[in-house]
C-alpha cells in the first residue's frame, strides 16, 4: 500500500498521542482548568485514564507505533485532543494557530516533540490567521478539505492554501454554520470523517449543501450518524485502515 501522510484512512503506521497522565495530570489540574475551557463538567480523571489506556492498547494491538507528547506546563488539559494543533503532510508538519485562546501554546509544545523525532516542520499558521486540525480532513492524496469555522478563519485558510497549493494540493473550503456559536466545539470533523477512498462518516443535518454535493460528485457514499450520537462525537472517528477500527468495528473517538 502506498505510503503517504495525506490520508485519513490508509494503514496507520505511526501516531503521536497525548495520554491523560500528561494532559489532565491530576484531579487538581482538572479542577483548575475545566470551567475556563468551557467543559460541560469536570472530567473523571480515573475513568479517563483507564479509557485512554484502552485506546492506546487498541493502537498497539493493531501494530501501530505509538509516540507520546510529553507534559508541557504551558499546554492545558485540551492538549489531550492533539490532532487539533498540527496537520501531517508529506512535506512535514503544519503547525496550527489555535482559534481557542486557551489552547494557544499547544502547537509550539508539539513542535518540540516533532523536532526531537527529526520530523520536519513544513509551515506555521501565524496571527491573525487561525486554524485547527479538527477543521481539516484529507479526501485523497491530492485534496484537503478545510472548514471555515469559529476556530479556523479566512486568513488561516489563505495561509494554508499558500503552503499547499504550490505543491499540487487542492484545498476545498466548507463554510460551516453558526450552530451553537463561538464558544462551542464545532469542527469540520464534527460532521465528516473519511474512512475509505469513497466512504465517509457524516452528520448530514449540519453539512453545507455545496460541500456535501462536492463529496457526492467525488464518488463518496455516506455512513449517516444518528441524531442522538452527534453530541457524543459519533461522527468523529479514527480509521486505522480503510473501513476498519479495532477488531474491524467502528469505534467513535473524541478529538
């Protein structure tokens, strides 16, 4: 199978994660941050620790090489959702500039880990541009979708295009709706997760018509997420190879 970083669904060989122990740190750490970061309630540290350990073991059982982002005193508890801070490309990592101010230090924290592993930095999104990794998804090796949201602004998208289009990458913009406003977590991956070259998990009620039609024109079929699974991030899934999660089952994963 062709090796590429331009994929959401080809065989996952190597991945960086941020374990609960390095992100949540402790109950006292959670208590100090969860309200300011707009969590609905304080996370249960013990339960989260066990769940994340199970998640990591699933990856290892699938023979995926797992690396850990270390604790960073400037990165808060949101840093567990590490996809948001950078974008993997065949040319190196693109460091994001977070739209949520409480996460502003995460990209630089990740940068140190990438450099330590000799992973090149291809580019960085700079202010006033904002862009979060949860707002991007590779549709194929030559096409990246990006959501225009409260976390990813027009200037961030302009900078992303300036990096990728000269390298032959088409960037498709999905204009996402207001939904519940600037304080809510609503990324492109809230409504889209490609899981094969012609299959995507979607939540159609909040998909822009133009973008949904573009996917259909590209030959995508959809796995529709039921309404009662949307709030629990049922649309945000990780495929470790085409159409497969652990043991061949679809298993939702928050980012």
